[in-house]
C-alpha cells in the first residue's frame, strides 16, 4: 500500500502504522492500514484489472485532516478548516474521501 500511495498519489504519512489487514472477496482484493493518529486507509482493486484501484481515507472521530491530505482532497461532511463534529454514534466519523479537487 505504501508503494501505491507514494508512486500513484505522491502521499507519505508521518504517522506510524499500527495494524494492517489484507483479504480477497469475490475477486476484489482489499488492504487496510490503521495509523496511530486515527487515520485508516484502504486500497481496493479487482484481480482481473489490478492497475485500476480505489483508495479511501477515513478519519476517527475528532481527528483533524492530516497535513498530507488537507490540501489535496475534500472530505465529505466537513471543510478542511472546520473542527470535527461531535455527537457521532460510533467511534469512526462518516467523513471519507469524496474526490480529489479539480485542478
């Protein structure tokens, strides 16, 4: 996953990875990395076309957008400068990567 993020998205995180998971379901491979700062990153791709990938980012509740992502991506449900919303029903926020901003 680090190779995909660095080579394809030019992203390297300063936070330390704590846990990883890799599995396959119905011809789709998925990999997750959970970082010490609360960030979770996932990469999904099909076995038939491994060059076509989807990358997602999820922030834990109360977490600020990491500096590596704040200028490059928009997160659903909040602007980059607004504080995290409180009152979520789970420990994970519902903010996930929407799309990279148009350049």
